[in-house]
């Protein structure tokens, strides 16, 4: 039988692979044993493949706790800041989806039967592993996404913290909501509520937070006794692999059944097969509305399957005349352009009161123009690194052209920039455009309701709080919104009337606390908030009435003769 992944990490060279075309029955108790029987040793491939030093294995999938190499270069992950550097290269195997789902199914019964505290201990071990690898993970995130190193360290540093938040049993914490309880119903009857796992959860990760966001789904799923098949973004396969390596190390140390966590690499074809697979019980997705819609369509005939969607946003920030304007300007610029505009909570639309519009907009443009753009690992402080791909950068520039052609006034043009000493690095400067009105449709209007994932901010002027709220709500999305004002009544009214799941006061839209729910309305989600509410979509509440007496009474119109039982 092949060694487990944590053991193989200590080997040099060689690896195991699953032969294509040798399947097995989904959900069979022998699934993992059959997978292991279909594994053959394939030597000599390591020397030819590229991998990041942070990774403990060459590019691979993980099935039944085993390393399954996927040699080739169908998918290549390039460093956005140094495009000649190949961080990860592999050729996904679509058949691995079937094996991974069956692996997760075979592990489910045993994993779910473990006492809660035993599962929690596995997560605490994972937390320690995360904490020991913060620097290495930050380097990998930086190299694969192009995020500034300080930004990447922030993501790597909060992975372990998700365990604390998930296992927190304080009164306002999510764990309290998924803890069973008992209530008296009569002298001889009690009511019980227990929480059970859904089963096999498919987790589809994004590229902008390739570790943090899938981690936010996987940890609560495991805590509640579910098993997982994870597909990272094809733009960040290395970070996805590193995340699973840490998870499997913790599971192996605890002697967990093989297959609790599985990894399948791939692009859209892999995602389609996984999210529509007959063997899964839930889909936890972070990404765009168009992809989220396809997932919903694929699961229309599976109403019993939990689908949790974290989607995008066209997020507004409102600035009123009584605001602390310096604070507001700093927060608007930070929230609009942090991570090169590649956060779902980035401010996309700025709504400014006419009384302060001229100086405030001027200050925003000046601050944006002086943001330091460059290599994410530069010794100098860098605010923005390159975008994830050339195509992503080109989409921002094309949208800017479309807006200007539709009547927008370009106040600060986003431009293609190369990092110092590098060419072709997908680097872009921030852009600011002024429009007449925001509209809640995707027409050709300059104020159209389209989310573009990059450093582009549109601005509109308004004359009142009424108009500001109307313009803030002029979107089909509803993820995040902010207002800058010192008026407590205006703050409360904005909270009451804004259609968004995350509404901030005197701080920017970008950035959220995992101690709070995180989710959106409209095209931004489907009422399955993550953050502190992520346990809710990972557990099924089951109601039971338990009768201890033996004196059942016949209702009117019914009779029963005890002699009938003789």
C-alpha cells in the first residue's frame, strides 16, 4: 500500500500516479483501498517539473490522502511580477474528480463519527502548522498572485486564526448556533435538536485570496464532520496545493481516515464536473456572479444540495460634508486600490456630496496618483503589485475605454506600467472616472452596473443623503457599502436603507472581520454568509421528539383494542 502524503513529503524523487480509466463505484466502503490498488510508481518525473520551494510535493492532486502527480504543463502558474518564472506546472486529469469524490465519501462515515473535540484537535494541529509556515506561505502567495508582500503576509497570517473563530463557543460565536439542545415538550416528551454534517462538500477557490477564502469554507466544513474536495483557481494552483499539504499533515498526524480532504487541480472543465457531480452534497464557491449562476443552474435538480455562493460586488462609498475628510479620503483610496483592486469588497463607486466634491475628488485623485506601484517584494514600500494576468489588466483598460466612450470624464487614467527592470508584468496604475449617474443595469451607459476586478473607481456627485442612498443602491449587487459621516442619524439610516450585507461606517468597504458574517445580497450571494456564520451552511439541523412514556392516546375517530396485539 502506498505511503501517505505526509510520509512521501520526506522522500526525494519518485511519486505515485493513478492510471486513467480505472474507476470504482462511488460511495463504496472500499473506495480508498481500490484507489490505492490503482496506484503505480512513476519515477524520474520530478527533475523535469517546476515547483515553488514552499511546496512539499511536485505539482499534484491529493486523493485518499495520497499524492497523485499530474506531470505536464497544460496549466502553468507564472509569477506576475517575474513572468519568466514558472511557479507550478501540471496537466489536470478530469477522471481524478470521480476518485476524489469517492474518496471523500468513503471517509465520511468515520470522520463524522469522531467526537467533536477530536475533530477540533485536528484543526488545532492544523493551526499550529499554519503558524509555523506563515513566512513561507506569504512568499508563495506573493509570488503567485503578485500581491505586495505585506498584503500576502496578512493573508498567510490569518489562516490559523480561522480555527479560533470556528471553535469559539462564546455567546455571539457561530459554534453556539450549531450546538445541539434539548427542550421539554410535555411531562413524558422532550424535543431535541442535533446538527449533522451535509456530507461531501465541493469547495471552489478564487485567485485573489487563494488561501484565506477556501480556508474559510474548509475549516468549518471539517469541524462539523463533512469531508472536502477542493479545487483551487487555475491561476493559483500552487497556493491551493500548499493549503492542502498543511491540512493533510494535520489529518495524518491525528490518524484521520484517508480522504477527509482531497485536492483536484484544473480549470473550468474540472469545476463543472465537480460542482455538478452526483456524489457531492454541497458546493461552497467564491468567485464571480456569472460562474455562480452556472453553479445554481447545474444544481436546479438537486434542491437538497447546499450551495453557498460568495460572489462579487459593485461597492459604493458615500462621503457626506460633515465627514472627517482626511480619514474618508485615505479610506476611499485604500479600499478602492488595495490588492490592485482585486478584492470583491473593493470600493468601485464613490458617491460624494456636492458641497465637498471638488476638493475631495481632487484629493482622492492626487493620493491615487502617488500610490507606489512596483515589484511586490521591493525593498521600498509598495502599495500595488501587478495584476494576476495580462488578460485581467487588459480587461480593466478596455472597460476604462468603454466608459470614456460612453461619456465618463477621465480624471486619472489607468495606464499599463511595467515594474522597474521588468517588462510584461501586468502592472497597472489606478484610474478614476467621473460619471453623471449610476444605473442598475449593464447597458453601455458610463454609470452601468458592471463589476470589473481591478483598480478603477467611478465617482458621482449628489446633493443630499436621499440621493446618496439612491445612488449607492443603484446596483444589482449588494456585497459591501460604506458611509463617511459623523451624524448618528445618517449612519443609522444608511444601515437601514442600504442593500448590502456588509455596511461600514467611517471605514472603507475593503476588509472584513471573520468575527462577523460575510455575505451579500442580490448578485453578491445567496443568503449563505461566511465569516462567523460559515458553520451554519456546514451543518444540517435535525429535530427529534423523544417520548419516554407508554400511554399513547387515540384521537377522536380512532380506536385501538389491545387484544389486536395478541
